[in-house]
């Protein structure tokens, strides 16, 4: 065969191979593979929980699991899919967590007669590598603010840019045009920072969607509700949407003056666009009146409130009593400024600030700093990384031993065969030296794991939210099986838990926004068991560690606290507080607005009186550990290299109150969901304390399968569980921010 003929044959074979691959891909996408809907409206956020809706044909189940790549590029299998009615044959629903912007998705297929979700619990990675496709839709970075909008609000995108800043890209997802997965859950809304809902459009949402939104708010979400004339329809629809209003029994009244809203938005022209006869706004005539902080009103505060901020579980709701999605107001140029004022600056500019000081780690945010702190195990027998200087020195010595030392010995002996002895001897010697160095620096340390957690309890609705993080180290190659659940420290019902990997945000090495996967030393796929609370088969390489995060919500039937706390004319707290938790709280502090009261250790049933404690003092000064130096106060500089887990969680829990990135120089990242600063400005006080040693809010079950199976008991990192009790204040005692006489400054002896 001629050379030209051989080339033509090879080209023909390559073309045929490409055609076969293309036809296979088309067949998977069009015939074999279901049309998957990922996220809300096809938008999903890297590193956040994402809902999937997978159509199932009526002739038999075709999807058993959904597999999506984590930050290491390893596929993580969802729990077995369950079919629900919808489409031609049904819809299989899943919730996954993509670990990269270009995360791949694979659908594990079932066979005829195989029940959906049955069969092999795990499949080999090669099964999915050739059949995987990019996650459908648009993936945005984890640092990009994301807002959910429902209603005709064209100014929402401009308002988001005003709040987040021009340098920070922001995304708005409109729920009206978004395919909503069936049986939406609060976890499916994990990616959203805020939600803006118009009362005129709430009737378009299903009861399941409204319930998911309500659960998301109670779990720490932030809602802006625009319901003026439409407030009557919202109230008539019943819970949960009716509970988002600041009062009951709304009656419409005609309002011709809108100057207070113009001043709030710092933009005029609204009155000129309103109808000459005025606009209808709600007045709540229920017995309880208006609950929350009235920020804008016409006439008197009790007569006609227009903007009210209030707590709802662990989240907040900002209500606007004017339908700005109406035709006469939608074109108002100040609409974007009004929406930005309603958002209240709650969306921080997610700038990935780098720490450039020498000797400090490049942590992208507070979540990354928490990872470093958890990954540093305390003595004794703590696994430690070999210093770079030692590794570099061994490499240089090995190179010098090969040349010129080995070359000089062989050339001097005039016997070339001697290199067959010296080269293996040098290699074995340096292998032994490397092994000895690894033993000195903790290579033979026993496997360990340590955990940290925050337990939030809403004393009004009984909601309990647990947030926990775990670091596992292993001296040898192994596989980790772990499960989480609500611990019996507090009696709860209906716990919904999920565990997943814990990685850095941003585009740095191993970050969830990086374009390339983090090269893992132990790369094979792993999957969930029957639920998101059971994760098995996670690989871990020798002398390395793995980090996980878990979150759960539940309801406690018992009353967590009772109080007689009220605010006086100066805005300070007066009264007593008693907690009813089954354990004592240590190092307690009571915080409200910008004040902090030192409480000390409190036993269950033991009352605390604000008159007997030390305080109040500035909350910001306490968080930043400000001290008096000469004639001025100086705050302790935030150390991004700090490894104090308790300190990191303390600042992350009230990040905005501490000054935000102005104090820490880095964003909160994934820990931003812990920030309860917004509750301090409304009708809530928060009791912060630590549970005694051995009392855990989250139960971890960790098994390490290597040569012999080992069950690990998580150690407490730095301190016991951080507990935060959200206490309601009487609505009659709540005064609007900026409307009443400001609180008097604390006495000089109480100032830090």
C-alpha cells in the first residue's frame, strides 16, 4: 500500500470514528438522555445546592441517579431518584451541588423492570465519563449575587447593581419565566441572596412553591414583599403568604401624599405620576396592629405605615405598601433607587479580596479561613504537613547525588557497570529518607476528625437550624462513610439534613469557581445513600484530609426561652430572660440593635436581669475587640491567618455588625448565611452562648475503611457548640429605626 493510500485510510477511519461518537452523543441527548432542567430558570450557582428536574418516559424508568462533578472533578451521585407525576410519564427530581463552573452532569439509567432507584448503589467512573454533558443552563460564580424576582419589575437589575456595586456582576432570575421543578423545597433556593415578590403575582405560584419560599425565609432568607392594593388578595390567600404581611385584616385607604417614599428613595417625581385621585394602600386594622420596625409612613406611624421591616423565623421581610409594579409606577425613574433602599444594602459586594501581606495564607473568605483552621489539628499526635523547605532540600540533594556525585564515582572507578549498583542504592536511600521525614512530620499519626458547629433556635416559631463542619485526616489511603442527623441535645421533630464537601470559594487553587478541577490524589466517584444525610465511598489519600459541611433544619416542640424583655425610651433592653434548653449556656451575651450585655454562665430556668448584668456596651466594639489607646479607640486588626475556630464563627455570625469587609478585609463567603445582623435592627434580641463540652447539636457518624474499618469520634474544635437563641420583643415596645429618641450612650465605665 502506498503512503498516500495509507493516509487516506487513516483519515477515513478517523472520520468514521468521529461520526460514531457524534451519533452516540446525539442519541443520548435526543433519544436516550432526558431533557434535564437545572436550577431555577436554567440559572445555577457554583457551589450551591441546585434542583434538577428529569423527565421520565411512561414506558419505564430511565433515570436512577444524577451524577455531578465536585471541585476535584469526581462525580457525586445523588440519592436514588423518585418519580413524580408530570410530563408524559413523570418527573424524577434531584438536588445536587455542582463544584465547578464547568461541572459535568451524568444521568445513570435504569432498565425495564428495574424499580426506579434500585440496583447497584455505585457505578464505575468510566460509565459516566463518555456520557456526561455540561450541566444544562447557565452557571454563575459563587461570588456573584443572585436575586429571585417575581412580578413586573424591570428596575430590579438596575437596583441590584446599585446595591452590589458596578464592579460586582449580579444576576436576576425572574420566577415568572422560570421552569419551576416539581415539589420545590427550601434547599432548592439555596443559591439566592434575596427574593423580591410582588403581591399582584403571588396568585401565579403553586402552594408548594409558596411553602418552599416560606421555609427559605424562615431558614435565614431575606424577602422584599411589594403588596399595596394587592395586600387584600395576599391576606385572603391564607398562609404562608398572608404571614408575610406586617399585620392582619388589611383595609384599603386612598393616599395622595407620597413624599415620604420619595425621600426614602432619594428620588422625586413619584407624586406627579400617581393618579390624580390618589392610590390605594393597605391599612392593617387587626387587633395586633403592625409588627416590626416602621421605616416609612405618611401621617403618623400607627396611621399609615408604608415600609416595615420585620423578622420571620431566622430571616427578615421588608414590606412595601405600594404596588410599584402597577403601570403608573413601573416607569418611574426612581424605582431602582427605591428597590435598592428596600434591599437595604444586604447584598455585600462579593469582591474576592486577596491578602498580600507576607506570611499570611491566601484565604478567599471567612469560609476559607475556617477550612484552614479546621484542617489544622491540635497536638498530640497531630498530622502535620512536611515543610516545603525540607521537600525542596531533599530534591536538591537527590539531584546533586545523581550528578555530579554518582557520575564522579562511576567515572573514577572506570567500571560503567557500577552505575547499576549506585543508582538503585541512591534511589532506595532517598526513598527511606523521605519515608522517615514523613514519619517525623505526622505520616504515622492516627486518623482523626474534628468538628465545629453553630446552633440557631427561633424562640417564636420553634425552628432549629444546625450548621456544622468536619475535617477528617487519614495516614493511609481509605474510604470515608459519613452521616449526619440532629443530635438529641434538643428534642426536635421533622429534621431535614444534608451533608456535602466543603471547599474554598473563588478562583484560587481548589476553588469552586476555578476553571480546572483540583487535582485530587484519590480520584474515584462516590454517592449518597437513601438521602442527602448519608454520604458514602468518599476517597481520601494517604497523609491528607477531607472537609465536609452539613446543614439541617427541624422544629422543637418545647419552648426554648421566655422573657419579659422590653425596650425603654432610649432603646435599651429592660426585663428578665430565662432559657429552657436542657443544658447550661456558658459565656453568654445578649445582643440587640448595636448593644451587647454580658450575661455570663446561665443554667436552665435561671433568670437573667439586664439590670444586674454588665452593660450595655457597643456590639461593634466587642466584636472587633476595640480598646482605648490614649485618647482614641483602636480595634484589633483581623488576622486572616488566625486559626481560632470560635473567633471565626463569632465574627461570621454578626459579620455586618462587626463592619463587614471593612473590618475583616475578606467577605464572609459561604458563612454569610450565619449572619444574623439584620435581626438586631428589628423586634428581636439574640442570646449567644456556648454549650458545655460533650453537648453537640449535630450528630456525626464517621467510618474510615482502609485496611481495617475504624469509627471516628469527632473532636470539638477550640470550643463547644455555639448556640444562638432568637428572642422576640413585644411589638408595642418596638420603635422604628431613626424615628424615636436615639439610645443613650453607655456609661463611661462600660465602654471598651
